[in-house]
C-alpha cells in the first residue's frame, strides 16, 4: 500500500458487507480501544484477500482466536489484546509499522514489531530463516511471548489435519520456538506443549 493508506481505507473493505454502498458515518476517533484494532486488522487482511491456508476461511477467525486466548491470561492488558488482533498485519499485509504506531501508539507498535518475522527470502534456507526469527522472538517482551504462544495454539490446531506431510516439519519448528518463549503465560505454554506432545506420542506409536 502506498503513502495514502489510512485507517479509513482499511476499515471500508472489512465492513463492506455491512454497508455495500456507503462507508461508515460514525467518527473513527470514537471507536473503542477494542474495536479499532479489530477493524483495522480485519480490514488490512481483507484488503489483500488473505484467507486461512488449507481451509480458505476468513483470516479474521485466526485473529479472533489468538485475541480470545490472550484475553484469558492473568494480567492481560488492552495493549496485548490489540496487538493480538494486529500481530500478522505488518508481516502479512502491506501495512507499515509506522502506520500501526500512528494509529495505536508506540507500545502496541513495539509489540507488533516483536511479533513480526524479521527474516527474508534472501536470508538463507528455511532452517536459517527460522533460526533468525526465533532469536528475534527470544529477545521479545513478556507480553509478546504470551501472544506468540496463543498464535502457536491457533496454528498448531489446524496444520496436522490439513497437511500431514508438512506437519512433521512444522511441529519440529514450533517445538524449538516454544523453548524460547520463556516469559510466556504458563497456561498457554502448557497447551502448546500438550499439543506437541500429543502429536509426537501418536506418531511414535505408529512407528512401533
């Protein structure tokens, strides 16, 4: 997206089913601290036509699941819930981090940055890129670790059923990622660990 991108540009595509001919009439600055990141994130992903891999479901379902999981942890803050909605916006869409900071402030932008992969196609093979991203995650804040754990839960729940061949690689990568989430909420980490353990136990049984 070019420099003319604004919150209103992102709001309209996500809400078009609600008002097919007219953009919202309400003042954008009156949106609540909850609804603004929700609508911004859905708008950004909808604007590029992004859907969930394998299921083709609206990407908003993943964002909602992550934000809902984050909302259950002790000590959760509004910034954490906002960043949960926005966690893939910079990584997956054309929205720059500077726009996140303009619309939501430094604290939320910092969380989104911590949750955004830093590796690129020219950084080596998949294993090398994932190692770079893990190092970036390892240095992140407690809040970012908790959001990342929620993201893992949402992603791990779908990959095995949809792509069993890739699941073997994916599960191994996420087990390594879990090792660096040392500051994440213990309950969410326990859920991630349980999913990974269940996967490995079932596949170990198949090899006997």
